[in-house]
């Protein structure tokens, strides 16, 4: 008999309901999110409203940035005016469906390149979005540190 894996200790659960899919509405159980959705022009829609890829990009950017700040604090590394931008692309996959890919741009203009690389790599192991996507979709990370050069990770 295979042992049952232990469930993690859930600290918070978000609940959002979709009605109408990509041309519908999403609403969180607490009402904070209550948004109309529309297909973006790149997928044949009118645009003008948010879409699942933008919402995913917002969540990933914010989550990765928080992981980065947590790791930096643990390493006593100052990040200064840091920024994380997530670009989420959608396109057809080889199975007849669709897939995603992500580009993260981490800007650490006041952080030495070696420190920036170390904290970004560590944040990528801490971030729940990174852990959820690892092995499932391509995630590329570019780091721009105090020397202005871009370093590509993952």
C-alpha cells in the first residue's frame, strides 16, 4: 500500500468564481475582486478589459517580489528600489491545446550583481508561483543589477 502524502499546512485560501469564461466576470468570495474579462486582441477579442494572463502575471510578479524581499532580508541584502515585471505569454501547444510561458524581469538597481543573482535564485525556490510552474511551463528570469548588465537565469 502506498503511503498517503501529508497535506501542507494551509495558511490562506483564495476563492474566485468565474462566470462566462474569458468573456465573463471573475469575483472573489470577499468581493474585493469583481471584474469583467475580455479576450485580448491577440486572441481575436476586443480587449479593453483584463484577462486571465494579466491576472496571472500580476499574481506572479507580486508573489515573486515578496519572496525576493523575504530572501534578501534573511541574507541581510538591501534591495533598494526593486521591481519585478512578469510577462505571461499564451499560445498553442503540441497537444492541440494552449500553454503558457513566463518571463520575469527583476530590477535591482542598488544591488551588486553577485548578491542579486544569489537572492533571485533563492527567491525562485521560495516563491509559490515558481514552485507551481516549475517543470510545467517555461519560466525565464532576467536580472538587472547595479552594473546595468542583464543576467539570464532559469
